[in-house]
């Protein structure tokens, strides 16, 4: 199918992929983007919120896919004393 490049935006800067990956199909590229985001998010230091975005481009530098993964953790209000 073609070579795709996964540029990662971590909320502060874009990390450009200079190597790319060859995929047999668009579906294979989509699956890889999904798994890549999950893997990278799993390696992050725990914090209350995080957002990652993959900006996938094809061999012609054209946008092929944007995938975003967000995590927001909230805490319940403290239970009343003696309850």
C-alpha cells in the first residue's frame, strides 16, 4: 500500500517520524496508529490528564490520519467523617 510517517504531538512539541513504516493496507496503518497511541500513553508518567496525537502522513507528505487519545482522571469528593 505505502509508507506512512507517524508524527507524535505530546501537547508541547511535535516529534517527526523520519523513517516511516510500510503498510499493506490503510486498515493496517490505522490499527498500528491505534496501538502506538495506547503503547505510548501506557509509558507516560501518571498525571491527572494527558493527551497525545498522531499526525499520520503519507509518502507525499499529505495528511492520511489524525488520531488523538485523551486521559482525564478525576477524584470523588471526600466522604464525610464517620460515614
